């Protein structure tokens, strides 16, 4: 696996920094080969050498360069090494113009040594859009750790960057910026000079209303469809209560449709009758009419995998089970009768009907396997 990933490191993968390193290596290689071929032809015309010897030397040079390139990719791109890949934002979705996309801000952390006994690393960030029907990458866009995803409208995601003091609207279908902060002020002049750059001062509700805590200590609601602004003190509770109501803050849980509090105890008791040794049992979704529950659990302590199952609570039987890689952060949602799970740097689409895996998308390589 080490050598396979090391070799794969020579391919472009849609990550700006990684592709930049690979591009520089190929550019140097092009210059090297061009120079050597020019020298070979020049010497041949001058009767000072042969093509056979020239190509032999070139072959040796390419082998040495490949080894040097692998070392560079190993150090800067983490090729062949374990790297941490995880989601850095809530999962955003859009269905429009015949496309259904899943959009996330994703990070890759590459270890680069130690300092004073503490492991250090270099992180890269990218917005990545995946077609949820085909499992194929639609677009990527360079990001950084200061970009915070506030949420989405029907068409765009709203991103704020405290360091750059920038608020922007990005098209979920294309990844292109559709509206700048300056253009927002043209539509809503009352907001000019009154927006903070702290993500905790915003909450977007149902893709249509953005609640704002202004710099003037007032609370506002911005209609994201017609861009009208309204001020009310009651909005304070909405902003404060929902500041951290984002899926990526809910460590180790799956924010999908769940059973209510009254049903939880009864469901857990029924599931324990089926198997009393479930570890880290979680109820993902519950259908009271069909008496069906979708659950997640681990079969062994400290294992790096999560088992997902569909259970018939009436007959007390497990209908299907499937396993995905996992770490401490798992996100998921249900759409079109399928379960989407994002964990350990992968996006899974699993059929709720039979547990069949439609695709597993690897964010590190930006492709389905």
C-alpha cells in the first residue's frame, strides 16, 4: 500500500497545494528531458556521441529523478504516509439543473516532523463538491483554515473569513463566487459597516433567513430571497441558541432524523433484546409506522470502523448491515431513501432498502473506489 500510494502521488488530484508540488516536479522534468535531448542531438550532429549512449544516460537520470521526486512527494504531499482527512464544515446539498451535489470544506493534515517533542503538521483546505448520484467530483476550490461556512441559501453557500475580513456567496453548482460583500451592501445598504467577521454572530435558518448580530449591538433578520432586513430584539435568542447548531460540532454523532426522547428508551430496550453487546449504539432514524430503525454501533471496542444496520423492531431481526471506516467525527444525513455518511475522509452513499453501497468517495484522491 505504501508504494501504491507513493506512485499515486504523481497524479493530480484536485488539491491546490498538492497539485502545485506535482506540477513543479513535471515542469522540472520537462526542462530536464528537453535539455538532454537538445544536447544529444547537438552532440550527434557534431559527431561526438551516439543516441544509444545518450538514451541510456537519460534513463538513469530519470530513475534518479523519480526517486528524488518520490522523496519530495513523501515530505510535502504525504504520499505513501498516513494523513488525516476530515470535514471542516456542515454538509451542504443542492438539487438543481438535473444535478444533486454534496459540498464540504475538507482538510488534509500532513505530518512534517517534531518540535520540542510535539508533532507538527501542515494542513491544506479545499471546498469539494461531489455528485451524489454518480460519486464523481464536480468541482474543487482552494480554501484555508480561516474560512467558516455559515450555511447555505437555495443556490449558494455563505463563507466568512475573519482574517481577510470577507463575506462571500459561492455558487454550490459551480464553486464560483456569485456575490461579494460589496455587492451585498448595494442590495442592503443598512448592513454596510455593521457586519462582524465572527461566525458566532450568524445563523442561517432553512436556507432563506440569515440572523445577524450587528456591530451596533442590534439583532437582524435578512431575507435571503428578496434581501429585506428586519430588526428585532427577539432575534438574539435565535442567534445565541443556534450558534453551534452545526453538524461538524456534534462530535461522534449523526445529525439525521432521530426518534424523539419518549421513544428513545423503548427503542434502546428493544435493541438490547436483539443484541445486548452493541457498543456506542446510536439510533440514526426511526420509522414508527413500519417499526423500522436505522442504527449505528461498533462490534469491538476501539475499532476504526462503524457498523450500520436496518432493524425490524417488531420481528427483532437485523435486515442488513454494512461497515464503514470511521474516526471520532462522523456526519450523516438521509436523502432520496439513501443514507449519506461522511467519515475518515470518505463519503459513503448507502441504500436504506438493502444496505448496498452505491459508492465510496475518497476526498484525499477526489475519486470513487
